[in-house]
């Protein structure tokens, strides 16, 4: 699939999930709250929310800036966010090519968006470009090892790729080497969510717009038989809390040099 088609697919998938997203976004809310607290709560400067989704966190931004702009690839998500009318601007754009002037934001915030970008290095470069001197940047993204239990269960059934190919942590860190005007820090955190069964996990991924389950026609497994075999393979991971789904999150922080 070419880059343009992939971006259209991502925008459409998240657009369809604009109404169901917030209720299903357990991980997303945990991670976003964690990284937002890493910014200076000084109520100063302009903030950019890169990949804003439905904007559920926007009411909290008043503690961190005096105005903010929201960017998302999905028109549906942007419309949902804009219903609050809290941002100065709501902009539909590719994060790898922002229609924004350089150096205009004191803070750049982006949570669990980067993994859906075909050119993450370009996104990091754009975030650095629009950041003002001495500005703060904080991003989070899913990296390799995410949903390894689900990936392993699928691997017992066939050799198709059913899970999104998350980038390696080292690849993302390497991309920042080309941006020397930022002092970078990295932290990896592991989050586990639990489900009563694999169908519940699949429903949550679909509600988020992040469902990467392959077409059943590719596997030769359909209907009840499909889920029974997948559930049986996943069952070996069950704990007293339920079936785990592990998410590996890389937190990227930066401060731009200058006065």
C-alpha cells in the first residue's frame, strides 16, 4: 500500500471511531495524562496538540498554555474536537508536513499518534521546526513489543501479519540524531490492560479505530471457528486479572536550544 493510500485508510478508520473512541481509550487516557504532566504548568505560551483525536484532554490545556492549536489527519476526529470550541485553530493536516510557521509554539504535545505515521522522522522534524527556542516537546508512541500476546496467538494460526508493524525504539531514537537543536530524553514504559476474552480486546481496538485484525478471508478462518482457535491460542496468557494485552510506550521529551 502506498503512503497516500495508507494515510487515507488511517484517517477513515479513526474518523469512523470519533464517537466510540473516548469510552474505549483506557490506555490513551493514561498515557496522555502522564505525558501532559511532564510539561510546565505555567499557563504560558502557545501549545500545539499534534494528533488531537476527539479532544477529550483539551479542557486541561488551560493549565499549560494561554492558547492552543489542534491538528489531526482525520476530519471526523477534528470535527469532534472542534465541537468544544476551545482551540484557537483546528487544522486537518499530515503531521509530517504541517502548514504552520516555524518557531511559533512554546509547547508541542502528541500522544499515541506517531505510530500511525509512515514517516515518523519527518513528524519529529516538523515538531522540532514549529517549536520555539527554549520550547518543550513531549510525545508518546507505541513501539515494538506492543500486543505481542495477540500477535503470538495469530502466529499459531497462519503466517499473515495481523498486527500493525510498530517501530523499534532504537529507530525512533536514531531519527532524533538528525535534530541536534533539541536536547532529547527517552523513557520506555510498559502498560498492561486486561480483558475477559479476546473478542473484548478486538471490540476495543475497533472502537478506537486502531483495529489491525487482518481480513478473515486471508486466514481461511471465519465465524465461530476463527474466534475459537484464536481464543484457544490466547488463553495461555490468562492470569487472575484476565487476558492481558501489553503496550510498549516510548516517551520522547525535548527542549529546543536558544534564547
